[in-house]
C-alpha cells in the first residue's frame, strides 16, 4: 500500500460491516488517577458531572484537562466507533472508527461546561478534519460528545463563536463533530495520564493561537 492509499484508508470511517469485531468484555479495569489519586471511573462526589471530548492524540489532550481547576478526574479512552471494547492497536488501524477521547469529571460549581469548551477549542486546531498536525487518521478527529440538549446548545454556540474568530484570522471552517455521546471504552492503563508518567513523552497537540470568545457562563444545566 502506498502512502496515498494509506492516508485515504486511515482518514475514512469503516464501511458498514467492515469494522473489527472487538470483544464483549472490557480490556481494562480502571484504576486511580496517577496525578491526584481519584478513581477515574468513579464513584464521583455528589454534583460532579462528566464531559467527553476528542482533540487529537489523547496523551496531550488529557493533560490539558487535568491541569484545569475544578476537574476532579480525567481518563483516556475510545468512542465514536463500531468496535466494542477495542484495544489501542486496533484503534490505530483505523478499522474500529473510534476516536481517541478524554473523559472529564468536573465540578460545575468550580468550572463550567463552557470553560471546558474553551479549553477544548484552544488546545487544538479544530479545522483539520481527520488529523491533528502530523497525526493522521479518524482517531485524531475533533469531536464533542454531548449528553443532553443543554450540552449540545452550549457546544454549538461555542463552535459558532470560535468559527467567527477563526475566519478573521484566515482559518478554514471548523470540522468538529458534535454528536450524542456514544459508548466510552477506557484505554489501557499505560495510556492513562501518560504525560505524567512519561514527562518527556510525545505530545502532538497544537492550538491555533486564536482565543475562543466563550467561557464562564456557557454552562449546561
């Protein structure tokens, strides 16, 4: 397979019936957060909500959120595809349809959903389609996975506001998918909080340098 064929294969979603079969059982039992010791799969304290985002390689993406005040725990995993309980190597083939995503457990009394959307948009380039920088494939697409109508409204408003700011700086249209939250599968333990365990590890994340004109006050109730 030449490079053009490989690029085409990795940047298209699997056709119906083409995705890898996966497995019925989870591949990992989630443990404690390496940075703060909180259980990444819960139980979470009363009032803590969760949000789900995909913004390129999940190693660097997760760090952006665990460094945000009011975030109680983070975890990386896979969502948005067809293969149940996929492995990292399976996702990397492009044959599961999954995105590399970050699950964010946060206290809305401290950090709003709008604040998280601001972190999301400013931490990557949401105009690149099925890639993020040199990372190419469906697993690196930009995505916001919403739990309810309020989150969808907030996400769409944030996207539109950021699009207006990007256009003024000459960027292409935003390609972020905003869809109902799909099943989330925890990634293997060595990927959880990867850049805390490996401070010199790879991070392919790079923003546009354009500030997103949203934040506190864009909340989901």
